[in-house]
């Protein structure tokens, strides 16, 4: 069997100054715009800018061989606000801001479905359930009436939220006293979403380069000099869409937030055709291909989960397994197939940061775990900033 030498291309990536004329002129020279991050926001932004300015030469760079944040690692929830999350938010966030965020998420999903055919990303308008455990704080029925009144102004649906009094009997759960059904939410196939956005970007003539980390940049009136892991590149404009990794490049109110996930092996007779939230959105699960996908638990170790390390921890994985065994599938033998983690971008506010930070540098970051809902809209907003 042939053995590659240590200095082969498999082991060592070529630097820019080692590239051919064709490679340099196609991908690295004369670029009008470079976008950092090939996730939902980065791809959506590139597509939106290219549609507005077809003549621009656009390249996206991504540090991993797949998007490195949460775009291909999330649970695939098309959601915008559960009652327990809204109940908690209204304690600390001005009411108008809570509903502005709600509206941005709801309308953001519409923007996504205008950009990508819902059928091609397996969109399922299955609704969602917000589950309250036995020891959770009760939600007054008057609060649900208030939510329905306010949400109707946005969703145009008379009753977005309905009370489900027997979730244990309906789904076979254990330890759940009440649930609130949102008929407007749904689920998607996260992998197919990125695949569709990637294809649209390529068809539009946008270049995407993987395995290339943006380490720093220097902006001037003449453009932006960007230090990549393979060398220095100069472009006219730069847009940073790296979300949870953005704090490595810009001084904005955004920090990484790791979300851990596990998935079971296939289960017989599994019927959970909906999405589910618990504990103010800190836990979430759904079924997919007769498996249960369950994630969350960041609230158990906020400081420890403020990291860009794509690892899992026994503490949180154990908590997820306990929820699986005690609440979702009580008294049943369930085997875990594998687990993973993704990196979100959060901050003091739940609203994304979409702005120009210098004459030729822009950011679209801090999705707050809602990249599916608002990512395409953020891309559109960024395109509107380009002049």
C-alpha cells in the first residue's frame, strides 16, 4: 500500500503564494467581497448580495470542511417562541423588545421559505409543544390568553397557543403536568437546508473555500487585508458571519455558547410527530427517522459551555440521558447512537447584531440559537447595508 509522505497535500495545505495563476486569479485576486462563515447566515448573505449586485465577485471562507458553528449541528426547529421562554423573557426584557424579537423570528422563517423551497428541506408544519414538568412554575391561563392576543397581531392566527392538559397520556411521557401547543411552528432537515443554500450559492457564481480560517483583518479606506490560515488576501469589503466564533475577530456583545446533542438508535413504534421544548427552551427534542434527537442542558454549566470547543461533557450528556429515560421514554430501554455539539452566538440581547462597523466591514452575528428562524433575514439585511 502506498504511503503518503508527511509533506503531502493530505497533511499540508498549500499557501496562497504556492498557488497557480489560475487558482490565484479565480479565488484570491480581485474579489469584491469576502464573507467569513459558510453557515446559514453566510450563505444567505452571499446569495442576497449577489442577487442585488450580480457583477460582484464574492468568496466565502469557512474554517472547517463543514460549517463550524451550529448551522449543520442544530435540531432543525423552525420555531420562534415558546410560552415558558416568553414568560421568562418578559420578566427582564422590555415588552416591546420581546415582541420585536418574536416578530423577527416569525417573519424570518417566511424569508427562509422564500429563499429555499420548504419541500426540499423537508419542512414539516408539525407544531411544537412546550412541556412543563411537575416542579416547574405554573403559567396562568390569563398569560396564555395574553400571548394569543399579542401573537395574533404577528401570526394572524386567532390562537397560536393551545393548552394540552394530558401530555403524558398523549405521548407516553413521564413527569409532565401541562403542555402548550404552538400550531404554527415546525421542523426542517438541517443538512438539506445547508445543501440547498450551498447549491444556490454555487449556481449564482459564488466561490466557497473550506478549511480556511480567518485569523484577523485590517481595514483601510482602500479595502480590507485579511490574514487567512494560508496567507494574506485583499478584498474591497468584508462581512463577518461567524456567529459564535465572531468574538475572535470583532469586539461586539457576542460570546460562544455550546449546545450538546445526542441521538438514539432507531426505536420501534415511535410516534412523536412534533417538536418539543422544556425549561424555557434550554432542552428540546424531536423524532427523526424513528430516532429521538435530544439537546440542551447549557443552563447546567453556563460558564463551562461558554466555549468554542466542539466536545461533549459527561455531566450534560448524563442529564440528557436522564431526561430521555425518565421523561421522554420512561420504563423503556433506549440506546444512544452518538452525540455531538454545536457553537451558537449569544449576548445580553436576543436581537442579532447586523451593522457596518467600518466603511468596508460588516457583521451579521449573535443569532441567539435561532439561526434557522432569522439567518436568511439577517442575510437580507446585510445585503441592504452594502452600497
